[in-house]
């Protein structure tokens, strides 16, 4: 038995159930259930010009407030996917920035992301403001969508009464078929819209719809740790305001940066001073926007001031990133200010305070001088590769059977839990589900996570191990 679990009791016999205990039909049912959870799902893209209520509609479909909504155009800039469920059917909803045909600068990048969504989605929902009516931009969107290979649903939003419903009939002129009237704010007509979306959705996603656009990287950390300086060094220009006064950055700053032959989307965020719930005034809203930027990112580079002792703020930022399930790279900044004594002290702090994060990618940099900044890209790529990694069900079960035979889980109530089946239920982050006859202790799940990392890697990515307890059914 391993040293990590030397106090755990139990016999290896019977830890893993075999077909003598469970029928092939029961195993097939478990496998089908697991595959349904892990299978790719079709995508619905919500598109339209700015400020027609796309993000409000996304929140209505999700049944919760996920997409950021504000009564000004252009709040949504990126293409962000959320998992939705209606009438037992799973699908992804993509919220996009406002599409404008002749956009320039940042808006051109926003429009490009919306166009990618149109090309790759399985169903396209184009939203028009029924109060304003069809504009020249709406007509340009319609011309583009008439060439789409995917089904297109025209939605007339902000229809709160019968009079507006009658006026919405004028949107037939867009040539996209019948306008379906809804009020995303009040929920009017959204149930019928979802039923229609399900009718149009294919059983499996279209082939070749994997285009995601630039990978999204959030720069996070406490105030004055060097996030804006690093972004300026990466872009080669003065993109973010830099000052020795902590808290200079308030709003997330987006930048498209070409590094290592790829285009990346970096987001410079406000420094997190305290818990979001304890912040006040502009700090509260800056913290909310930073939290939103982390959740919209795929990988977070967490900057820590290597020249100063680790603080509770540093650990809180790391905890926020890990809880969000994002890939992680820890950049120890200001390394040019670190002498030998401080280096030894930092190693002791890391061993003491960050014992749960040996898997995080680590790079020692100086944003001021540019030292080792080029090493960030390989670290980010490794973390994202782990974040996207999938292990086949057969390989996973063979490995887990050997591990649990060698190191059984602890007894619960005098009984030894048995694992019936295991599967990787998802990626981003890698999530594993164990179907078991009894609950597996948190310490044993951490042990399995460590062994998973030893066997399969996952450097730079959180790994989640969940247990679903299933009692054996009575035989007829």
C-alpha cells in the first residue's frame, strides 16, 4: 500500500466489480449514460447587430445570468460558449459581439468572431430589435445569412405587446423567413423559440466546426504586480496604462497578440484587492469584471511579485482561477529584483503555501526587462493541451483497475466501495466520473487525481474527480 494511504484499510479483493456481478446490459446502460454526458453537442449561435438583446436572450435560454448585460452597445466583444439544456436536450449557446459589416479596429475583431460563429454553428439565431425595425446593418447580416448552410431562425426581440407583434411582421422583408416574436427580458415567447431551436438542431454537431478563434488568456494578480507591464512587453506597444500606483487598471483590456506564430487574445484585468463580496464602489465592479474575464478565458497567467513575500491576495487569486476550472500558468514577475536569499525564501513559501499546486506551470520572468517572457507561450500551450486532453474509456478503466487493486479505498461502514465503471465526462477542465457502490473519501479522490497526473500528465490544468454512487439493482 502506498505511503500516501498507509492508514487506509481494506482488501483489494472486490474493489473492482466484474461481469460476474453485473450483467452486460447493466454495463451497457452505464456506458451509454457516460457517453451521453461526454458526447459533443451541437451549437446555437446568437448573432445580430449591437444592442439588440443577444446577451439577454442567452441568459434567458440558460435560465441564469451568465452573459454580461448592460444598456449600451458593444458590451459583448468575444464569442463565448455556454452549455444549455432544454427538454432534456443538451446544446451549446454562443454569445457573440455585435456584427457590423464595415467595422474598423477592435470592432472589426468583434465582427470576425461573430462571422466564425455563423460559419461553425449548427443553428443560427439572428436577433433584430422589433422596436427599431430592420436597419441597414440588419439587412447586411441577412444577406450574409441567406448563404448559410446552417438553419437560420429570425427573432424579433423586445416585443412586449400585441401592437409590436403586428409591426414585427415587416421583418419578413429581410428574406429569412417568419420572424418569431419574443421578449428576452420578460421571457415572452422564449419557450416556443427553444422548441423551434430543438427541431432544427442536428443529433450531432456539423463536421469541421472546431474553429474557435484566438485562444483567450487572462492576466490576473493583485494590484501593481506587473500585469499591464507584461501586456505592453508582449504587444510591443503602450497598450495598457502603467503606473507605480496600485489599481491603475480598472476595466479589462483586450489585445490580440501574435506570439510563437499564433494569434492570442490577452486580457489585462484589474488587480484583485479583496473578496468580491467585501469590495465596494468601483473596486466591486472591477472585481466582477475581472471574475468575468477569468471565466471567459481558457487559460489564466497568474502574476506573483517574486520580490515580495506571498500574500493572502496571491492565494485568493489562484483559488479563484482554479475554482473557475481554467488552465493555469504562474508567472513569478520582477525576477530581476530577486537575490539568492529571496530565492531560497520564495521556495520555502511555495512549498508551504502552494502544496496543492505542484501541477501548475511555473515561469520566472521580468516584465520590465523582458527576461524569459518568451517562455510563457510554451507554458500556456502545455497548459491548454492538458486542459483539452481526453483519455479513452478503455484505457482509463484498465489503469484504474490496477491502481485500486494495489491501493484500495478506505472502508465505509465496514464495507469496501467498489467502482463499477469510470469515464472522462468532459474536458476544459478534464472531469472524470467514477460510478461506485459507495462514497469515496476526499483523501482517496485526491490520491486518484495524483495518480492520474502521474500516468497521463495534465500539467497546468485542474483535474476534477467526481463520484456517483449507484446501488446494485436487485436481480429478477
